[in-house]
């Protein structure tokens, strides 16, 4: 409980300090001379250089970042971004020293298990949540009628047995690089535990589907959309916000399996996934997180973008992107380094 109070207090302090540090960026755009003077004092560089920001984001967050880019462009920021699987981007920051003024992931585990151990990050902020759903296309809806009906009436055992029967092609982002991929496998383990008391029950069935060529792997979660649209796959488990953004049809899972409920963290943690590099990623609620890696060149501008995301306008962007912004964002890690 004491730790929770500290986190809440830290969030309040964060809001105040970010306002102090970034107000010349966010609130004085009507005075270009003042912005120019401020940025030159801070770094000795030009205002245009100070407003170039490099964002690396999870592929499924690309639409949100595009909206953010448009919003920041009105404040004369030049935001450059690259969207890939979160784990892959984190590895490029670690191994290649890739510039990332701001890193946005759909999983806090990517920061904790990939960036933090390497010293590439020491803190992050949880800004929003989402949930896992089953997505499908207009073309595959009739084909999926049987498992969808089972899911609708709460027959989870029948739903998973039918979906994994071999009658359908299932899409999966590469679980070594894409949180959507390993979250699908974690969800299947949780379903096995919940229904059969055996986490391997549905994973074994899924592995058999893979051997039979019924599982279609993609480079990232966003590519699953194209696979659905072309009919290469019939269904996939992915994020609610992705379904909303791309107008995909979807069916909700119970909260014990959709990884959305913060109060079920202990249950979610009963399942995990081990990457090919032997990193163990535990089940956890879906959290959209931001951090400023050590490879950042423009920390001040990155802080300004974080500050904007925490405003009402920033939260509205997240809502339009299908995310659920937190009323009280949570800081984890070394918050002293946040302003270092």
C-alpha cells in the first residue's frame, strides 16, 4: 500500500515538473522568439533542431502516433517515427544504439526485460490500457459462426476446441518480436489453466495447427490486418484498439483471458512466454507505456510530447486510437532519472 501511495505521489510530482520543464514548448507557441531563445539557452542549438523528435513505436500504435504527429505539427514539431514490433525496436536500441527520443510500447515487459537490464532505460510511465479480442473479417464471419456462437453464449470450452480444430487459419505476430504474438500464447495458456487446469492443453493444440500450416506468422501485429483483408487468415487474437482502428469485426473474451483487468494481475502472471533469447515474459495486464531511452538526443522535446499525451487533448487522441487512458498514469523505475 505504501508503494502505491508513493507511485500516486510520484505521478502528481511528475505532472507538476513536466509542466515546469516543458511549458516553454507547450504553452508559448504563440511567441516563436521566446521558444527560440529558450531552446538555444538549453542546448546551444537552433529551435528547429530542438523540435526534431524521433519516436519508435509498436506497429499497432502507428495510427495513434500519426494523430500525435499531426497535433504536434501545429506546434511546429517535426516528429519522425518508425513502427515495428516492440521487442525488435528495443533490441535495435540495445544492440545498434538506435536513436529513440521516445519509445512507446504495448507492453511494460519490453522495457523491464529488454531495455532496463541493458541500461537503455531506467523508468517508464503507464499511460493507457487495452484488451485482447478475437478479430475476423466480413469474409470469414460466416465461416466462424460456430465458434462465435459458442463464445457468445459463454461456452469457452467449445469455443477453443472448435477454433483450434484445424478448420480455421489463425494469424499470429512473431512472438519473439511482437507482444501481440506472445500475448496470444499466454492467453491460450491461461485458457488451459482456467478450463482444464493445464496450461499446456491449448498450446499443444496450437502447436499442432502450426505443424499443419494452419498458423500464419507475420512480421508484426499490424500485418495481420492485411492478412485478414486478403483472406490469408480467418481470425486472430489481437488488441481491441487495433480492431476499432481498422474497422475489423471482433468478439470480446472474458476478462480472465483478455488481459485488461488490473485486478487480475496475479492470475495473468501464472502464464509466461520464453523468447528464443531466453527472456521470460510473464503474463500481465496490457499496458501502453512510454519512456525516453538512453539513446535519446532530444529529451526535452520528448518530455513535451509525454506532457501533451497526459493532457485532455492527448487523452482524446488515445481514445480515438481505441485506447483507454489512465486517469492517474503510473511511474515505474527510477523516477529520478526521468528528469536527468
